[in-house]
């Protein structure tokens, strides 16, 4: 049974290392470069390895005991994030929450475009509902 507990904590440690490397890889210029950054690639491999460790650990450890142990990773992630990547810029965070973030204009433009592009679907659904209601009214008469 000790082997499975060691495996569980190896899964937690490997997952934390993977998360840290994924965050470190996020500092590159664009998304494609981030995908092929060595830190991202190793982070993904570690994350996959952590999943394998977790699967092995769950063979003998009940989920009701294993899952609370993984909460250690949340505390560790907060500490690693604070000490390795610096404090959170709360002013920027609050501006993003208020809708003044760097991607807000793009997000709103995309949302408006999706609404406009979906007009024909809404019109077709309305026409179908009217046609169906008229048919049911004729059949009821």
C-alpha cells in the first residue's frame, strides 16, 4: 500500500512541475511559439506522466482519500506562482474583470459577428414555428 501512496505524491509533484513549466512557457511571443517552447513540451509530458501516476495510485487508494491529497497542489501552485512569477497585478485584474482587458474589444467584435451570422438560423426557426403553428391550427379546425 505504501507504493501507491508514494505514487500518489509522485503524481502531485510531477503535476506541479508540469504546471510550473507550462506557466514558464507562456512567456513567449505568440501561441504557436508557446506550443513548441521546450518548457511547454516538457510540461505537457510531465502532466501526462502525472496522470499515469495518478491512475496507478487510484488502483488501491480510495478516491475519497486520494482527491483531498491533491489539494496540496493548489497551495503549492499559489506559492510557486507568487515566488517564481511575482505578485498578481490586482489593478490589471480588476480592469479585465470590468471589461477593459487587452482582448475585450476582440471578444466583443467576435461575439457581435457570431450574433449577426446566426440571424438566418433565428429567422428560419421563427418561420418554421409559424408554419407549424398554422398547420396545427388547420388540422384542429
